[in-house]
């Protein structure tokens, strides 16, 4: 696999080795030994799958305490996936990085503990899959405002208004969230 560092410390873009021919393709989306050899010694406790229509924005979510690291990918469709550093001790605190993940490019995105995470669906019927390093704990979930000007995420909205859940529509500003040390 090919690992690409992002413009902030922590998140990584992972390009798996894909084997394909006229019948289709095959790739390993997770191999504990292979990831450990690449410096990502991860233990996952939960797998999740969501489906969304074009224009749905989910995020920016985090858990504190009980932070989750997430290995995310798209099985069908495409998303613009974003991580925001919420670690106050980090030189990148409050900065974001984003990547297009699609069924076509087969890229994965590692979002470490201490980051808010979210995505905008770019196509209808997008299936988004992610592995988590900690179980979901709704009592500790936080939501950073997807449009906080202090963070300045450049969502590829192309003039449309994103479809948000009630929780995501009321996310907190960077100075209001319970950040990590």
C-alpha cells in the first residue's frame, strides 16, 4: 500500500494495492499485519456503514472522552472527507485537511483520535464504510460546526445547501467544543 501524509500531522491517505482484470478487482481494505508494518498498529472494535444521497453533509463529529480513530473508505459513490485537529497541544490545532474518497479511486483515510471528522456526499447512493478504534458513546459525542469560519473548511458545495441532521445543524464553534489536551 502507499501511504500519503496530509498537510496536517496525523491524518493519512492510504492507497491500497488493487489487483484487477476484465472480471473486476480485488484489494485488502484491512490487514492488521500489513498496516502494522506500515507503522499503523491499530486495533478496531466496531465497523459502521452509512448510505447517503448527494449533498448530505455528516459531521463534524468527535468523542471526548473516548476518542475514536477511524479508517474510512467509500464502497460506492464518492465523498469529500474532512478531518479537523482538535488537539490543543498540536501545532495544527483548528486546521483541517480533506480528500476525495470514491469507489473509483479506492483510497482510504486514517483519521486519528483527537480529530473531528465529517464528509459531504458527492454522488447519490454513496456507501461510506469505517472502522473505529473505540465504541460509539453517544453521551460523549460532540459536533463541531461544519461551517465554523475559524476553521474555514472549503466544502465543494457548488452552490447547493447541504442536507444536515438537526445535530449537525447545531454544531459548536471551535472555541466552544471540548477539545483534547
